[in-house]
C-alpha cells in the first residue's frame, strides 16, 4: 500500500460506519523486555526464521499515540514469560500499565510453575480481562500438569486466553493443534483465542472451532503479503470465515510488525467478505467478548 496509514484507516472506519477499531493482539512490555524482543527480531532468531524489521520501534508514549491516531479504541499489553519466576513480575507490570492506560485491556500471563494458580487468581481478582500464553517462546506443553489448576480457574471465570499455539513462524516441541485439542477435551469451557488463526495449521484450528463454540481466532498477520508468502491461507476455507464471523477478532502484533499497520486491515478488506464481516471482526466481536461500552 502507498497511502498513509492514518488516512487509510480513517477512510476505512468512515466507509464502514465504524466508531473505532479494537485490536486484541498488541504488545506493551517493560522497556528492558521489549528491547530484548526487538533485538531477537533484529537477529532473525530461530523462532522468527527470516528477517523481521520492526516498523514501530518507538518509545512507549509514542506507540500509544500511534495506536490512538489509527483509531484503535481498545488494545492489549500481551506479555509472556520464557522461564520460571517471571510471570508474576510481568503481571505486576501489566496491572500498573492498565491502571495508567485506561484504553488497554488489563492483560496477564502465566508459566507452568507451582505458584501459577495463586498469581493467576490474584490477576483475575485484580481485574485482568485477558491472558496471553506463548507455547512457542515458553517452550512448554499446555498439558503440563502444573497448569491443570490454572486452566480450571480460567475456565470457571470465563477469562479469555490468547494463545500462540500454531507452528508458525517456526515449529516448537509443543506447538500445533493436537495439544490444544486435548486441552479443550479436558476443559471444554475454556475461552481460547487462537493467535494468528493457528498459522500454518489453519484447517485444523478451524476444525476445533467447529467443535468448540467458545473458541475464537485472531487475524494477526494472516493474509498480509508477508505471511502469505510463507503460510498462505487455503482459499477453500473462505466459507468457514463466514461461518465464524462472530468468533474472529482483529489482531495486528503492533508494534512488532514488518509492515505498516494499514496492511493488517487492508489484508482483511482484500478478502472481500463484506462490510458486516469487517465490522464484526474489527470491532463488534471484541466489544461483545470483553463487555466494552458501545
């Protein structure tokens, strides 16, 4: 795209009569953690598998202003631990960030460790509205017995969990649909949001959505030129995109995207699934899921 991102998004919202965009997949982290994440992308580490320039490498307040200028009304501060004794500290930071950033959905995370049930319960009691789990980076199984009480708490509370569990951009020991299928068999009331539509195992995660009405999927990076080159979405699955119109949520991966933000939205427009589908995906579904004011 050659048009300015803010101009395009303003026109997009006007054409759809859309009050705002809700982005369920954005990253705000402690500064030292964010810079380590950027350094990993800069080095094209093994979990990225390719060069990955960061488009919005700015200070926190600049990034917040950028999202708001794009018309994003609500967003997340997705964090994820890669080792024990890290999640509770991250949750403390995200709680503070949510308190000083009213348009951020209070986000939390966890790791398979004995203390996880305690700090997950504390996060929920403290107002956490969404949890983030990154199976690939954390390198743990969602079926780890240490997580059984955590999943039980989350299923009972109905708190959504945005989980990166697909095998893209590089497979991990515990990624893929099979562990999630077993997890949902054990905890069918879990309200999971499958990050990146489960890239590249799109069909298998859509199959799970067929079986579990509580399962959502986010659009993060899917259908962009960057992703279609490596993991194209199967064209014969377009009909299921219509079927799950009420359970697909817009996500961008801001700020860690290798292209302008507008590309994430324009990729959805290019699907030509109609204005009603776009309104649901970019706004209405998340408003309903998180109980946001109209």
